[in-house]
C-alpha cells in the first residue's frame, strides 16, 4: 500500500511565487517580438540613406533557327535583375545582384548573380566575393562578364602605371580514389600591367589555370588610342590549353586578335571591326564564350574577317543599330565568305523604357570551338529600368 506524503514548502517559496505569478499571467506573448521588430525597422530607417536599390526587367519573344535544335514554336522569356548597393562605412561597400530568368514552360530560376564586398581608397580597389569583372579591355582572355569571378580582384595605380590582378575558383572537382574522396580545384590567376598616357594606353595581361580540366595559359597585349577622331581598341593574345584540358584539340599555342574603332558624328556612332582567331583559340574566360544568340555578334571562334556598323538616332524617339561583316573560316562545311548581320530598331517611350525589334544572322561554335554553324534569330523585346 502506497503512502501519500504531504508536501511542505517554506514560506519564502510561497512569497516569491506570489510575486512571479501575476507577471506570468499578465505578460503579452508578442511583446518581445514587437520590440525586436521595432528595433530592426529603426536600424533600417537610420541606414536607409546608405542603400541604393534598382533593377531592370525585360520581356522577350524570339524565334530561332539553329543546327543544334529545331524550333517549332517561339520562346517567351523574361529577365529580371535587382541591384542592391550598400555603403557600410567610409571605405567598404556591399553590392548584390539578384537575377531571375524564366523561359516560359521550360526553365524558371532565381539566383544570386553577384554578392561581394568592395574596399575603396585613393590608391586601392579590392573586390571580394562573386562579381562580374574583366581584366583585359576587350576581354579576349580575362573576361568574367557572363560567368562571374568567384574570388578576389585587386587594382591599384597612379597616373603613370596601373596594376591589377585576380584569383578565381573556376571549378571544385571531387574524385574518388580507392576508398577516399580527393577534392581538387581548377583555380585561375590573372595579372595585368598598363601604362596610361594622355592619348593612349598600352597594357599586358597574363592568365593561367595551372591544373585541371580547365587548365590553360594565355598572354595578351592591348593598345587603346585615338585614330582619325575616333577611339581605337586592339588586343592580340596567345593561348595554349593545359595537358589535362577537356578540349580534344591539343596544340602548342594559338593566336587571337580583335580591333574595334568607334567614332561619334552628331547623332550617329560609326564602328569598324577586324578579327582573327586561330583554330584552337578558346580561352575559358573570354567574350567568345558569351551567348552569341543573345548578343548578336558578327565574329566567332576559328574565323577571321572584317565588319562595321552604325548606331543612329531617328525621329520621334526611334533609334537603330546595324552591324554586318564578312566572315572567313577554313575547314568548315562552307568554303565561300559568309555574311553576318545583326540589326535592332527601338522605340524609346522614355529614358527608362523601350520596345525593341531585331534580327540576327551569324555563326556559333560547337563545344570544340572549331566547327561553326549558322543561326538566325528574330525577336521582339520590351525593356525597362527602375
């Protein structure tokens, strides 16, 4: 038989309990949360002057003819970029690019395009994180515009010399060896020196990825100067894939060069282009790897040629951009010179909004960056910034 024992509490326990109980019964459960939210809003309001928010939005309908795919219907897409810049203190900044891409009925993705911290002083500029960055002016060997750099970039200089460099993690590569996973990486390093003068600038860029599937070495010389009242930009580069590079075509080096001249005359901008890209010239961080279907370029890998274009303001807030060229490429299915073309006609409703009509006919390279294929593209696009 169980015996029930009478519990006895000291009188001071009862006194403390009588003081605490009303507070427990009368306390508001959301009071702490409200105070925390109010504090966060106050902090945000106090720092609002340090924040800049903006963005751009595009609606696109296009129809393509490609060798790789057979389209029986047009694509409908939208692009959204949201920019957030925040000044942390006198020298530090944070910037964020949030991007959304939607190919209706197929692919819908939201991702962070840029997220980085910048340090700025009179003699030093440092970016750390994931961000878009181009080291050489024309981007033949060190362009991270389409695929952001993931690492650090450092720039410094004065009126007589410029020094810049970066480190970027291109690829993390886990490999199973026996019973252990070995984790390696493809890391790219870039270095540039340039000498600015009143009427020209001469620069040299070196890029290397020492090991891995993306291993390579590249070196370029560039010149920016004034010619015939216009701005001339030229770059000549040499590229060699590494021993472990994924490209099947191996060689001891290939040259690539690009020259662009621009001149403004009243309401018209004139452009001349010339290019030469050896077979096998395929740096991993190059403007040649950008989406040609989106940019409408008149040049391509493994080709040489000349071209020109103009951009002109028309009446009633219309403007047009036309580019065309003659492209030559050996060892292709075509043997004769080929015409490339890109044209745009825009109606500007305001400084922030326009409607664009376009047609492109050019060449895109296969994965090997050797074989070229013709593509045609017709598009209508609405653009706005906010």
